């Protein structure tokens, strides 16, 4: 017997050997604007990717990676484009285990799952509007000039299944 199942809900399950490592970063001397912080991060990005590969997810003051760095990282960023020289340092903050990730206990590390969803939606050519993703390339004209776009909704949370 063949079965076909459609679902609008799926669950991320982290490999039992996997981990998500949470690092804090500091910039010295302190930056004076978001543009300056962006410039420093851009200068340090290739070294951050090299150290924390296979991927790095960043949100302000936080870096997430499945890679454990054995030492704190220090990246010197020279003065350039009207910005001062800075040093970016990272330090290990916490480790998320598969039990925490699979149980939805992520706190600010939820940005990692958002990053994964964004990467999965990219080849589908869906565009994000709020928490919904739409594909406007397959619009179907209805009556009264109504257009319907296919899409899906993203809400991160925990679900209990028995």
C-alpha cells in the first residue's frame, strides 16, 4: 500500500553527536556606530568563517557554530575607510546539546534555525514577508482580480507528540 502525506509542520532534530556552540564577541576599542561595527565584522568575517566552519550565524554580540573552538579567537582589524583599528575577540559562552535543541530550549540560538529555514527556502525562490514565505512566480489569477500566491508560514516553537 502506498501512502502520500502532506504536512505544514516539520520538526528539526539535531544529530545526537551534534552541538551548537554559542560565543560572545567584543570589539575593542568600542565601536561608535552600527556602520563601524559592520565594518569590523566584515574585516574579521573570513577568519571567523575559517575558525567556526562549516557555518557561522551571527546576531549582535553573538556567534553560533557547530564547531567548538579550542581557544578564544582574536582578530586584529586595521584602520581603514575612515574607521579606527579594532580588535575583535570571541569567548565561549554556552553549548546547546541535542536534547536542548530538540526540546526547543534555544533562547537566542533560535537564530540558527531561522538561518537554516532561510537557506532551505532560497532555492524555492520564496520571498519572506514577516514570518511567511511566498512564491510570486506561480501567481494564479482568480476572479475579481484576486491573486493567490503559494507559500508557507514559519513559527518556531515546541510541539509535543505522543
